[in-house]
C-alpha cells in the first residue's frame, strides 16, 4: 500500500480499524524521509525514537478498543520557526544565534496530538519567516518536489514540500503574509489561513504582537477534508488572545455542505500588482471551473489608494516591529546579537530592522491607513460578492539560488518591486484578518504548481472550505503528486 498517496484522514481510518499498525505507519514515513528528504531539503531534523515510542503507546490504546482520533497514527511535521513542541529545538528559521529549546506546544501541535497524530520532526523555514521563499544560512533552500530547481515557497516551505513529496501527510504552517498559501501554491496543496479569532494566538509578553499584520497558525494538507478536521481541533476560545472567538462551528460537518450559486469577484491583480502572463492564463482557466459548477464569476475592479509597492512596504515594516523589539530588548540586557552575530542574519532583515528602529507615530498612522484601504476595498467587494478570487503569486516559479538567500523577483514586466513579498497577492488578507486559502490551479511550463487564492468575508471560514470542497470535486489535484 502506498501510504504517501493517502490523505491524513484516510491513514487515520486505517489505523483506527486496525488495518495497519501505527508503528508500521511511522516506520514507513521515516523510511521515505531517509530516502527522499535530501532531494528537496524539507526536514531539518527528525525524531525517530520519539515518534516510534508514541506509535507504540497508540497501539496499546487501540488494542484496548479505544478510538484514537481522526488522525490516529498520522506523522506530522512541525515548522522550525517559533516554539511548537516543548523540549524540542527551533532555529527561528535557520538563524544560528537564535537556536533555542521550545518552551511550549503550538496550537497546531496540540490539535494534531489530540486528533491522534504523532510529531516526527521539524521542517525548514526562512529567517524570521520573513519572505515568500524558503532558504536560510543554516540549512539552505527547500525545493518544490515537482521540479527541484525551483523553490517551494515560504515561509512554510519545508512543510509544504514534505506533504507534497509524501514525506508526511500533513504539516504545520504559519501565515503572517501568505506563508501557508504561497508554499501551498508552489506545491499543489490546499493551504488554509483561518480568519481572525477562529484559531487562538496567545502571545506574551505583548498579547497584541501578532496583529500587525495578523498572524495565524495552521497546516498544509492534500485535501480540504484534512484541513476541515484540523481546523475543528484548532478552533476554540482562549481569552488570553484578545481576538479569540467562542467556538460555534463544527467544520467537519460544515465543510461538505453543498454551496450553490456563489457570486465570485475575480481579479488578476487587484488593480495594483504586476503579473506574469503565464500565471494570468492559468488562473483564468481555474476560475472558469467555478462557472462550470454553477457559480457566477465576474471580473471586479478594485480601486486601491495605495500601490502594491506601498502596501508591501507597510507589510515589511509591520512584520519587523516585534522582531526589532526582541533584538533591542536583548541588546539592552547586554546581548547585542546583530553586533556579535551579524553574519547569521539576512541583510534584507537588517535593512528593515534599521528602518523600523527609526519609525515614529506618523509611520504607524500610515501603516493603519494602508490596512484601512485594504479593509474598505474588501468590504466594498463583499457587499455584492460571496468570495474574491485572485492568483496567490504573481510569478509562476522562483529559481533556487546558491547563496542560501533565495528571494522572489525584483522586477515583473519591467516594474520594480519588493523581492521578499511584493510579488505575492496574499499579504492583503493578513492586513484585515479575512479567511483565505490557496487551491491548486494548474502547472507552469516548468511543471511548477500555481495556486489560486480564495478570500471570504470575516467569520466565513466555513464558506472557504465549502467553496474549496466544491472545486476539489471538479479538479482533483491529488492525482498530480510526483514520484520521487
């Protein structure tokens, strides 16, 4: 049986019905990681002994007749970025001087373990998660398994590559500007970013530190059903998060409710982004699938007051604030990391950190004006439409560099842009907190997957899942995963 071809829920079902042993499942995927990880550089380390011990414990529960959850025995990857598994190590995205021991479990890790999953290792990410590609000075680039010359996207690129390559059926993502949706796009996965308040985000010492822009924990999956099950476990109220909402949904039941006659606003570029012709063609064809399913898809013209470059600049400033504060607080305690370990940090990060250090109240006002512009443009569209569809990325692929500092393009159609995230259309939904997702749209001439973005009104997470499920029935992207 080729377990790598199965979704997480399918493996969980086999384990719960004792058609396969959880120990055998873990051994199977550990073997695949051993054989294939070097080709794509998805995992930075694994914990075989830990995973096998947990599998044996699960087997004892099964032998006692227990039901062990929808993801029973399913191995999962954790993102090597923020703390997500107590007692394990993280590098904050390949920053050598920031290597530390995790002091807590992430919401994703807790949810997966409640659902019966077993942590198997950590996946690659860029420094501070601060770009739409995955590469860093410690571990190097991660490739999409469809064409290993090209990057898997970021910042959850290690997780996306691991799932697409069949090294694990499901893996952790974090999304502050598209870090779930961009790698999902480049790896032919379903990448769901929840709306604000659906999944708690508890930050300390500053409870509001994940809100400029809004940051989200989540996962990378092969199917909408896997994402719905995961969301059901991650969705709960935690009042230590000032935005956390009460749990009012059963996403496992709701994701498959048929939706009809959806009105969809289609845009290639939000009126502000430069985009490659190849992406434009693929996304238009993918959007037509919704028309074939009975939805109304209409071109919609946005009228932003800010340019794409102005918005990406504000995003870069906002996401750097807490990183800069952390480094400045360390310096005040006598640990000047940028002075003593400058070589560990990408120059692009240092550039934005120095800009943020000089910001004043007028700069924060401009940041909020940009966010307000995005909010108003989204709400204007949602007065008439149920969903917004756009490309995930403005480019079809990103070639891996050999300097451990892979970025996106600096120019599209001769127009200059920010190479960290300015070529992506995903960060807009992080300014506002709208639920959004990437669904596979097709393939470029270089056989790199292209993602299509869905954005829904706030608090309509279930609608994203329902629309994606409708699309999945028409275009079963799961049959396209490569043999390694």
